C-alpha cells in the first residue's frame, strides 16, 4: 500500500491492507444485488468490534456509539455499476440493461462475469469488417449490444442465466506502475475500505459507518440510513472522476491521481457545508496530508441524500481520484486512498 501519512491509520500491516482492499474489489455488488459484498463487509466490520445492523433496503450500519458524543455518519456505497440481464436472443446471447451510468464506448469486447455462478461472457457487436458505413458513424446504444456466454440458443442462455441476474466487468484488481492500482469497482470500494480502516480506531465520537446500497441508481440507501441515524455531521467517501491525462488542460481537470484526497465544494446534488469543508482543509494542512479541491461540479453522491435527511445535516465529500471511472478498468493511486483515510481520522480525533 501507499506510505501512511501519520500513525493514526496504521494498526493493520501493509500486506493485510492490500489483501483487504483486493477482497473488497473482487466481491460482486451491482446496485440492488449487493449480497456478496454485504456479507464480506459485515464480517470485516465485526472483526473491528463494531455493532453491525442491516435495514430493510440492505444497508450495512456498523456503529461504535459513545453516550453524549457527537453523532457522525460516515458513508461509502457498496454497490457498483453493472448490467441487469433482461432476456436472451434467438442465437443465445443475453440482452441487458445498464445499472448506473456506463458509456457504451468502453463496452465492445469487454469480458464480464454473469450471474451468481460468475459465468464468463463477452460483450459483442457486429464485427467491424461487416458493419455498414452508417453503423460505423452512429453512436452505439446499449440495445445494440449483447453478452455472449457461449450458449447455442435462447433456451440455453436463459437456463444458464435467468432474466433478473446481474453481471459485472471481469477486471480483477492489480497493482501496477508507481504505486497505482487498476480494477473495476474502485467507485466505491475505496470508500468502503477507508471506513473499515477507520473502524479500527478509538475515536471520541459516536461513529456510524454506513455501507450503502443503490447509490448508483439514486442515492437510495444513504437516504434511508441518514433518516434513521439522524447524525450531527456526515462525510461521504467516494471515488471520483480524475480527468487528468491526455490533452486535458489543467483548468479542465476535476482532480489528479497522486495529488491526495479530493475535497468537494459542490456537485450536482449537494453543496458542502462551508465550515466543515474549511475544517477539513485546515486539518489536512496542519497534518501534512496531501489534498486537493475537486474542481468539477458534475455528478453526485450520497452526500446529497445525507444533507437533506431529517432536520438537515452538514456534509462534505472526500474522494479518491479515479481515472476511467464507471468503466471496466479504473485506475487510482494508493497514496490517495491513504490520504482519504488519514484526513477523516485526524479530523474526527479532534472533534468530540
């Protein structure tokens, strides 16, 4: 893992940290079908001495309450973008609907894992040699694509994978380059990883770590959890668009890999509380934690639901920059994940 900034987030050794992050990234969890990742997070949260509960929507709420202390909600969503199988074609390919925002330009030829049995599949389209000129010039739509699982007919395909099943990209996590990580589901397993590391600490607050469901389909899990907990403050932990390579001008970059945790001031669904944001920046500067402002305002995350819960909640979002987000292979810097965890820990340690 990346070099730890201070001693707060250091109770688990480097090898165990790496294995935990890999396990989180390998577990399936398309929105609405988070059972596999939920089971893993429950086990890991209980190892860390948290009281673990579920709500009817499927959120995992891992808490360490302290009477009379500030109620703090930390949120990271368990779910990932993926595919919902809707049926099969006569030649045995699976039809699907995207779950969450997925760009069709990144899909052709991608390998996927389908259903609970994790059947191998490939997303296919008419070969380039046989495509007409108009087909080549027309943007792809999801209805133009299908998942080939090697079945010979519709009955065989639906027998192997019934409608209602889900599929994920077949992109196992791998360390590469200079302290970098490539994997599917970095949005938002990096946030789940950070919450589990924070649960190892003895903090002077009443801590509620929410591993939320269905963020990618409308912030649904965070909304129900925040109304239940009624926190004094809320922090959302995310993976966010980096947009930092190629011919992108610096002023167009949302944030940059390797430059630290990205602190948000606004996005499509929330505006960060100015005092909370300022306190986080001050904490980062005082402790030498690499940080940057998330300069773009597009997109949204669970902070938008938490902010409007009950009688309103001061919120802010701390994100890890991720390249190629919502695709088969996201890329992030391990040091940025450490910075996300360290900033939250340092801030909470001094905010009884």
